């Protein structure tokens, strides 16, 4: 779909082939998180905030749950993340939610998972082509390509004083 997506997918497939399932999983989840957070920043800027305020706001929304709970605040059509990612049914959204929990457990060392479980998850993410699927959903909904340079707003359009 996009050149960067192809490079990322090639790297993910290489990790999978080399049976580095934990790394493969973490790279997948990092890219998904990057796509969602860049899109969220895009929505904040589209809502009228300047780039500096958008960056400040982004610091308040960390993690998939926080992002999911606050997505509709900045989405012009008031869609929540669950609706945006709901291409089939709730399956992708619910799986992503559980995969982010697994990712957090792995990263923070609070729990480990079997190599078989990680292989199963990675195989699912590769099979459904998750990175392209989410990229396509975001592009269709917002016209935003996550791995291209984002137009930023230097001045907020929220509080402009019309009287001089």
C-alpha cells in the first residue's frame, strides 16, 4: 500500500520467519500504536488546535484505553475508535484491546506468555494484514496517511478574537 508499510511488513515477516515472535509482536503493536496516535494528533489539529497545544494534549492521552475513550472528542463526526476500527464486527477492536494489555504486560515485565501464544497472535496479525487494514480504514475515514508528513497548524482557530 505505502512504501513504509511494505518495509515494516517485510521486517515483521522476517522476525516471524526467524521465530522471534515476541519481537514480531512488539513491532506490530508499536506500529499500530504509532498509526493511532498520529491519527489522533491529526484529529486534534483538525478540530482547531495549533500544533503546540496538540502536542500538549497528546501527553494527556497515553495508552490504547485512554485513546479509545477520548477519540470521539476530536472526531468531527463524533465517531469513537471502536466504530472507526469496526470493519467486520467488534473482533478487531476487542483483539487489539487485549493485545495492548499483553504488550503492556510484556514491556513492564508483569507477565510472560508462551512462545506458542505469541506465534499464534503474530500469525493472526500477519494474516489479516493489520497494518495495511488500519492504514486503509484511517485513510478512508479521514483522508489521512499516517506515515506522510502532517500539515500542522501554527495558530489555533478556536479562540480568535474577531474584534480589533
